[in-house]
């Protein structure tokens, strides 16, 4: 039961399209499904980390993360600005070559760090875990573990669906259209970076 609840929670947390979703879409259009899935896997892994912290009652870690919330948000915002500018300014062909040289590990690491740079997410997990009654049973590690596993797999399921769907459309879009989508994604990511930087300053 906790595993299936975790699946729903992970899927629901991942589904709203924000900067990570835009990065996943942009990378899928540029380099294919594997690049988008690697990006989504990074976000799902970070969700699992926050779920683990909330589920196993690691209050010292959650307190530390929340105490550094503004600094983490500022760093995340600056990183988004960098990624957005890189996407916006690079010609499509050059963007593909640069992305290919960086590789899937960089796709994974960048979204993992960006997702962790928003520690307020842990508040959502704490609220969810409390609502499901795990806060009243701090020694129930099996239920907590199943819930965290479900969160990870539910989040990963969303990213798999997104990368697969965008990847299926990739070859039906003209290069000019892909270029416009690329630039639009870069501009929106820059906007998210500005908001995050302003909030963390």
C-alpha cells in the first residue's frame, strides 16, 4: 500500500512542468530520448533523497538544508541562468555537438543538483509522510522505505513518459521549428533563473 502511494506521490510531484521539465524536453529534442531520460533520472534521484530524509526522520539534515535555503536557491538560480543562456545563444548544430561532448552523466548530474537546490521540496515530503501516518510510527522503516522507493519510481515513470513522448515527435519537427523551441526553452529557463536568484538574494 505504501509503495503504491509513493508511486502516485512521485508522479504528482514530477508532473508539473518547470525548469527541469523544460531541460528534459530541450535535451530530448536536441539529442534524443536517452538525454531526456538521464535528465529526468537526476530529478527522480533528488526526489528520492528528499523522500528518504523526510521518511526516515532525519531532522538534522532537513534542518540544515532549510537553514541554507536561500544560499541553495541562489546557486540554483545562477546555474539556471547559465544553462538558459547556453541554450539560448548556441546555434542548434553547435548545441548538439556541445551536448554530445558533455554526455549523459552531465545531464543526470545537472538536474540532480538543480532539484536538490530547492530544499523547500522537503517540506512537501514531510507533510505527505505525516499525512500518511509515518510520523506516528518513526520505527516503521519498511513502510518508509517502500514509500521512498515508490516516490522514486513514480517520478521516474513521469520522466520516461515525457522523454518518450517528446522523442517520438522529434523527427517530425523541422529543424527551424526545433530551433525556435530551443530558443524559447532557453528564454523560459532564464526567467526561472532570474526568479530563483531574486528569491535567494
